[in-house]
C-alpha cells in the first residue's frame, strides 16, 4: 500500500511547521480526527512521521535536518525582530534568552552591546555570544537536543528558577487570537514558564508565520509579557487581545 495524496500533504505540512495537530489536519482535509490518526500511524510505521500526543512531528533523523532550514526561513524578518528587541536592552543588563532561530537573531543583534550577563538554555545563542569577552554567559545543565541545540528537562527548569534577571526574551510557537502564547514541546514550555517567573521585563518574539500557528503547549498569556515583537501587523483579533491585555506591540522594520 502506497502513500495517498492526503498523506503526502500531511508530510509536507509537518515538514513545514515541525508539528501538526490532529484537529488542524482534520479541519484542513475535511475528514475525522480518527482518519488523520490512522494516517499518522501508517506514516509513523514507515518512519515518515513521528506520533505525538495530539498530532505528529518529524522523525529524529529528519527533524535534525529541519533546524538549518528553519534558521534560513524568514531570516530577514527574524533579523529585524532581533534588532528591535536589542534596542530595548541597555548595556550592562542581565537577561534570559530562550531557544529557537529567532533567539539566535536576537543574539546576533546584541553582539555590539557591552557588559551583558546572559542566562540561556540554547547552545546556538552561546556560540554566537561567547566571542564577546565582556559578556558573562551562564548555561544550565540538562539534556541537549541535537535537533535544535536546546537544553531541556527538569534539571534545566530547576536551574533557571534559582536566578533573577532584568529581561526575559522568549521565542514562541504561536500567538492565538485570544492572546495565548504557546510552544510545541511541554519541556520547552516548562522552561519558559520558569524563566518568565524570574524576569522583571518580559518580551516575546514571533514572526508573521507564528500568528495562529499550530502549537499546543501554553506557557503564558499576553498579559504576562510586556511586549510582543513581530515583523508585520498581526490579525485584528490578536491586536485586540494585546490591547486588552495592555501588552505593547512592536512591529520591526525590515
């Protein structure tokens, strides 16, 4: 039995997004979630997808190749977001930098700052900033995920809780119409919640592809962050949710 057209499109969607939920796939193809679940089981048996609770992601071998692809996707937009965030960070600040390709763009934009003290669970961020001899960089222990150079797990989360920083900068999987900030992985969401609690000023970054994207693990609401940084105006419901929450919207100029 070969792969049908719907299953082929499911693979393409998961490769594009990194994760796709049963609900989203069922709505897109006009079939039941049970039908999508059978598709995912079949594709996972062929090692074309990996089953997750509530949806599907990429197998480890493919997922490890996806990170470089994600890094170049919307690269100009991410760089603009990084520069806009960097404008808000004074020299000599202490800050947490989250995981993800947008956070690498933030790190690139911070390279000309002086005297920063940086807490991060992202090896990619460390590799960018460690050349600055006047920066102090703190990296937690935990499990290193080869696919995206993130450090995750209970050890990481517990370590983050022992600090206090002036600024927390967070990447997000999606921002929803009601102002919820979500991630794809529960371990990442736990680490983000821990870092959120230790940050005085809190900024979240999302390029336009993250508006109502398909993530499933909430870690904050718009009311819990001070600013959302993006590269284009979000849909009206998101703007209204940010206004209601009193959260500033920063639209970076590319």
